[in-house]
RNA sequence: GCUCGGGUGGUGGAAUUGGUAGACACGUUGGACUUAAAAUCCAAUGGACAAUGCGUCCGUACGGGUUCAAGUCCCGUCCCGAGUACCA
C-alpha cells in the first residue's frame, strides 16, 4: 500500500465529522463528570470574503490546531471553536453593485470557507460555530449595548456601575462629589436641582455619563464609503478599507466611553502573556502622559469686544505697553507704596503679594492672587477720579477680586491699622487652590494648555494655538485679523495627508494677543501654528523653545526669543530635551532644582495660584460606535422627542429590516432610512411600518448600525455556551472555561479588536456578568505568508545629479536619453538594465521643484534601485509618483522573469499599454519577440489582483493536507513574515512518505511493488529508543514554546534515523504516531488504525519522555586549541577532569598542535568541551 | 523622529545557561536505476587555498571590548522590517 493521502484524508475528515470527535464537553451537560482541566484555544475568526482562503490564512489556524490537539493528548478538555465575523463592508459594497442581499453573499462565502477549512483537517468543534450576523448572536450584542447604556464609570471605585445607582446619588446629593467619567460640559447641580429637573432634562444629563452615549462629536467622515470610521480604521489619513480620504465632520453619533478604562487597559497589559511589541502598540495607542494643566490668562483683547472698559490706562489693547508701564511704576514707587510693599513682600502676611500687577486691562498696585485680593494706594490726584475708581473697582471685582483702597496718608500714618485691615480681608477671602477644571478664574478666560514639562514653565517665551482653537477668533487683534484668517483658511484646506507629508515646513501667524505668564506675570505673545493639533490635549501649547525641538524651530523661524532655563545646556543649535539629572536654572523658585523636584514644585505652585494642577492625559479617545451602513447590528434604540430609549431586552433581537437599496437615502440618511418598516410600537413591542409613527406609542427607530468590532468584542464568550437563550453565556460555562488560554491571529488587530474586547470584558466583569478581567491570556501573532509579484521598474522621474562633479562615478552606467523620458507617459526599464546602474540625465531643467519631504524617500530609491549613493545636496527631483506598478503574474512567460509585453500591451491598463519599455541595453523595445524585458520580483502580500495567490485547496489536492500543515509550520518561526515557495514543499512531502514507509515492509517488485503494513512486536533497539525519546523531548519542548518549525525538523531527523536503523518495532512506532498526530493528523489516524486501534488517535495519551534511554556513557569531546575546534575524542563521561586533561594531552594529534611546548592552560568542562591554550 | 523586532550559505531557516556555527529542508552538481523522462535512491555542497588525502586560512552586517572560549555578553556604527507619529 502506498501513501494515498487523498483517500486517507477524505476518510478521516468524514470520520471526525460523523463522530463529532472534537466536540468539547461543557459543565452541566452530560457527561458532566470527569470533564478534566479546561483549555481554550482560539483563532481570530475570519471575515468570509468572496476571494476565499489563500495559503496565508490557515497558518495561524494550523498552529492553534496543533496546540489544541497536543493539549487533548495531554488530557485536557479542549475548547477549539471557529466561526465567522460575518457583518462587514465588502458584502455590502457587493450588494450596492449587484443588488444581491448581503446575507446571501455572506452565506455563499461561508460555505466556501467551510469547504476549504474542512480540507485542511482542523479539529474545530463546529457544533459551537457562531456568526456575528446571525440574529440569535447579535441579540446578545444588542443586549451588551443596552448594558453599556445602563452603566456609568465611577473613578472612585474604579469600575462600571449601574446608572440607577448614579440617579440615586444625584437625587440625594447632586453631582458635585461624583467622580465619574463624563462629558466635559457637565454642570454642577444639587440634589434639589436634580429632583426639580424634568424627565427630559434628567435624561440629557444622564446621557453625559452613560458608557455608551449619543453626542455630537467630531468624527472621521469618509465620503466615498458614506460612513464614519473609528481612529483605528484609518491608516495614514485614508480609510483602511479602500484607501479613501477621510475628513473631520461634526455629527451626532453613538460613542463608547472607552477612555474611562484607559488606565486599567494600560495597567493590566502587564498581566498578559503577549508579545512586548503588541503591548507597546497598545501603550502607544492609549498614550498616557503625565504632566500638568496650566492656564495662561489672556491679557489683551481686540477693541470692540469689551470696549466699555476704562482705567488709568485705557485704550491699551497692547498688553506689553501696559506691562512696560507697570515695570516703570515698580521702579519708581511712591513713598506709601514703598512702605506697604516692605510689609507685604516675602509673604510677610503668609501670602504672596505682587506689586504693579496687570489684571485685565488695569495695573493694580498690589495683589494677592491666591486670595484674590487687590490693594490700591490712592494718591492726591485720585480725589478727582472717584467715579473712575468706582468703575475700575467694579470691573476688577467682576473678575472675582476683592478691592481694598487706602489713602497715602493712611499707609504712612498707621501702617499697623492698614495691615490689620488687610489681614482681616485675607482671612475672609477663600483660598483659591481649587483645580481649574471648570470655568477659568478670570472672567476674561485663559488659554489652557497641557504640558508634560511644567518644570520648564519659566522657559515659556510664547504660546501656540492650533488654527482651529476656539479662542483664536476672540483674541486676534484687528491688525492681525486678516493674516490670521488667511492662515486658518489655508490650513483648513490642507488635507490631513498634505499636513503629514509636509512635516518639516514651519508656518504660523501672530495673533497680536498676549497671555500672562502665571509666575513672572510677563506678557507672552500668542501665535497660531499648525504644528499644534486641535485634537490632542487642549489644542494649545506653552512653547518652551529651549526644551522642545518644535518650539525651538518655530522660535528660530519667527525670531522669537529663546530663554535657556537649563544649567549647563547648550541650546545654540537645538533644544535640550534631557530630563533626568537636568538642573533647572534661571527660573525663580525652581532654580537649582532637579527635573523631578522642579516638576512637583511647579505643579504645587500652580495649584496655589489656582492656575494649574497635575493632570494625566490620554491619547485614547472615545470610540465612535455608529456606522451609516446596512450590513451591521441594528441598535436596539428608538427615539422619543429626540431622546434615545432602549428596547427592553426581552424583545431582542431587533432584526435588520429589508431595504430596496443599500445606499444612503436621498436626504442623506443611512441605508436603514430606506426601510418602510422601521418604527417601534412600544405597546405591542414590535417593529411596525414607519407610516404608523404617532410619537405617542409608536416611535422611529435608530437608523445607524453598529461597527464591525461590536460582534467581535465578545464572541470568545459565546463559544463557551453558544446556544444559550437565557444569557450570552451561562455563569457556569464561563467560570469553567474562564477566558482564552491561547489566542492566535494577525497583528493588524493590535489597536482595534484587541483593545475593544478588553474594554468590553472589563465592563462585563464590573457589572458581574463575567469572572475574568481580561479576554486573552496568551496571544501570538502569526506572521504573514507573502506572495511574489512582478514589477517593471518605472523610470518616470527626472533626475539631475551632480555626479559629473564626482570623481568616482561608476564606470558601468547607462545613459538614457532625456527626450525619451520627456516625451512618453511612462518609461519602464528591464530589471537587468537597472542592475548595471542607470543614470538619467536631463539637460534642460524645467520646472524643477525641491521637495524636502520627498527627498529622503527619493534618495532611498536611488540607492536601492541604481546602487548609487548621492550626496544629499545633489538630488533635485520632479515628483511624478515613484511607485512601481505591479503586474499580474500571468503576464510572465512561464516561470521566467520575462514579461510578455505583447500580452501586457493588449491588457486594459492605460499606463502599461502606452509606456515605453527599455531592454537590457537601454534601447526601446520595438520587437516584443526578439527583445526581452525582465521584471523584478518583489515579495509582498498575496492579492487576487496580481495573480500571486496560492490556493490551499490545490496544495491539498497535489500533496495532501498533512503536507500543507507541516510545510506551513516548517517555513519558519510562526511569528515571522515569510514568502511562500511551493517548490520547497517536496521536502516535507517526502518526509511523510518516508514516515509511511517506516510502518510498511519493503516493496517486493515481483509482487507488483505494493507495500504492505508491517510492524513487529519485537523490542526495539537501543538506538531506536534513544531516537524516539530524543524526539519526544525535543518536540514537547518545541510545542510548548510554539517553535513548530523546529519540531518538524526534529520529526525529519527522527524518521531519517529510524529508517537508517531499519526500525519497525511497535514499541517505537506507536508513540511516534501520537507525537506526529497534532501535526499530520490524517496519516497518524490511518497508521493508528492499522496498528490495531479502533478508536481515534486524538485522545491517545501523549508519550512520556524517559531520560534513561538517553543516558550515555561516553561523550565525543570537541578538543579545541585557543578556542578553535581541531578534533574530537570519545571519552567516558565519568572520567575526571585531570584524567581527561592527561588523556587529551597524551594524544598524538594534540602533541602535534602543541609542538612540544607545554600548554599555557587547559580548560576542561566535563561533558562539554576541552580547550587548550597554547 | 520615537518604540519594538531583526541582520547567519545560492534560498527558507537551526544553534539550551557563552562551549564542535550552518541542524533540517529547498536549490545546485555528480552518480545509480531507465531507451528516455519523471519518480526514487546514493554522494558532494559556506568561501578561499590545497586539490590524492593530510590539511591551512577566512567566515554569523561593520568597528572595538570582555572571556580559556562570543552568532550569543558589553560599547559604538551601519542597514532592513514592523508599529506609531508635529502627542506638547
């Protein structure tokens, strides 16, 4: 019998299906005893696309399948399910184009997927299959959504709680003391106020606390896809799917308050057995930064806004003039001022006072900022200005200050009485140290910035706002208005992409306004610049040019001052960004302090002033949860007076309605708006036609659907108890299986799916529905299997280099005539021409631009493509797109690299059709038959478009599933990306044939050459047992370390050795079959049944490694001289060090290396090595 | 820029705590079997020198260092890949 893999594999696949071999046992259902220890192995479930599987897809499934089967042999009750993430864009796009219902497309695709998967012999428990688009499944997705709606996040207890508990708190004590995750614009209210609110007002407020909430947010709108996208669905400023542009737009959307979980999501990463790089991605995404929120009061406003202001110095919208005046006043105080200052300075009264200080547009004589107390000393002339003084006092008091007025005589005559009055006033004023979270203390408003370096606050020389910052319009002076508006308009036009591509250019405009430095009280000019992002922090920065490179560049560019506040730092060329060990200088009370001390001190002082507080900022934003699509979970939501209401859980699922068109409606509503039956009857609890909406008992339903990650965020729990109609998972099942022990999937989900499902798991745990905090204990990212593509090198670039000036130009270059390049659409050149080193020279330099941002990329291309190293200053380019086009592999002549130009030119691609092709000599190809054009090969993603997809079905047909499984593992480490090369598969296939032969007798040609099964019951030889146990040891270690490639090698070595030993002893071949069963299950089953077993091999006990078979009495010692191995010697292992040394040195070969001189030193490591130093 | 991985034959890749570098396989070359091819089997295969063997030298991106001994540890440099990016 020969190894007929097709027959064997079909037979066992049928057997497994018929016998439900891989059905995992659940607690509660019979047989409930002896379940064994639970082990949960999960693959990321696939989206069933129309293209079917290629050989890259099963890689992770094979690895997890091997592990699952291994664990079964080890006696575990293994849960190894599979399902489909079956809601998604492609089916819907297809529906838009063809009108075919996405459910039909999806069903067909799933069928195809299942067929393909079945052929590979996975040990999935298909009785537990889930599909996210199945109403019985998404019923529970909707249910979880409702739970989120009914919850809020309590920072005090650091967990999610029921919204009813929050209502209780509001009713009994208002919201002041509640530390909850909520919207920014929540206003304080008391219990009385709360109780007096109408039901609608209450709902509005509660919405700001719910873990899923409806709010107008700035979203990423993708016009081409007609939907919004989450941050993780955008790659490089364009949509992940389709690569369409994305714009910012304000829309009312459902959001998930994932930001409330930021700290837990970050902290708990440490508990997980994930790769460091993956954890790092999540850390990056969460983006925690610790620092301070600081407020810079705004000093000046343009005329016209608050014109009525009067003071001793009116009309001053130029704060620096005021400040100059203040400085002047400080330098020439009146006698009374001098006396008073002597009593106030240095915190003599316990509080810090400042003199001649600017408040709004007024210079006051003295002020204690932390107590909001202003002292004025009036001289004689003020008698004439009583009215103006009153006015001035009023305005200052409106800013929250108390004003005390003294006359010169009072101060000079009885300073003690004056001081007493001041002390009384001070004690009567509240201490302003409250965090500046709510309205800023000065009524005029301030600019709030987030900084991680409050210690550098004395280095602030200007501020920069994002162009979109809401204050920009308010503070811009009339003189600057035109310029500022032009700048805002220009930067609004620039797309996200342009902004990213052009990182280096420095742009910005002065607003004309000034802010006040919280400590020095000096004016700080306010600029706008698009290096500041509206979306991060507060959209404003305090610029510290000496410590931040971007601020530094900005300052240099606009000739703004740069103040050095670091001891011994050279900032003449660039900013100094050192932290640890840095000593702050030139910074008032921070001078001489080290970074850490200064940081704390700065925050403390800011808090005292009421102008700042320590704050932790996260980059993680709340996730937008609405999609304007058809093919997704409907929200269980209807609207009463515009307020969202949940459909109660017992009426779920709310199933997707039928629509005629899958496009948005004419009025721009989502596709569900096309449905005529999409209203909710609250009396009968069912969906009714839209026409019946009366806003009394029948209300409109939500038109958006949920995003793709909704269903995938919790599916792991559904597998535990997939048919439960009472709950998404029973407590019993969940507590038995806990969470996923091993999760395998692609790294592209690092910041999407993996973060969201951690979030939902934590939430469900908080609310008591789960016993675990994290969904995936161990996670492995399988690398991608790549295909090959063919590339004609594009030469549509104009390059002028100063190569002529360089002495060492390559001899072997080829000149391509400039006019050839100029006159064509595209020029491609043969890969072998490129290899020679090509140089393009154009004589006329017309319209050349110099793009800094492209330069680096270009230099790389020149270097990689032409092997030329160019001086940085020598490259000038005219950009016209560098990407080389990919050509479908079908255009290659056979297996060669030669492009079939005739076929290519008759293809549909305009560019390729009209292009000029240069052969290896650099001349244009006119005769496609005689001249060759060589395409370059590149390793990249498999894609139907490029014809480089390898189908696993074909491999199974030609070599068998066992070969495919082992070969995919053999390719290299699981986590590494690697190119597919079908040629190499023969090695693995031959191995399986050899394995088969071990169990069969040598063919006898006279009997027709048929092998027959033949295993002897004779005891195995010592060597064979040694081989077996060596293999058990290594394979077990490898499997535990997920080093599947090396275990395949180990099997090969084992079979090679056993073949050489002519081993056919049952004692060895039976354990070997079990060892290999996880990898090549079909052949193992076949051999197992031939060995006489009627039961499947899948639960056969894993062989136990026994050391005694490996014990050696001798060791082949490598003998090295000065560390270089020269020869080996077979010596007994129990030989002592001294004896070894003696024996080795006595050896003839050793003598010849020593050439009679005694060795300097002899190192003997028993059992390892002997090294002789000469 | 930052973070995390890497850099070993013609190729994919092995190499426990530092201890015989290149396991295993592909490819290539030669041979056997065949009318022939395929399949199968055997042998060789890091490079250079020597070539009959004995051998010698050089070799894990590059330059240093530690050590009896370095692919492995330390310092510096270069390059590649992935993620992320005016993150204040």
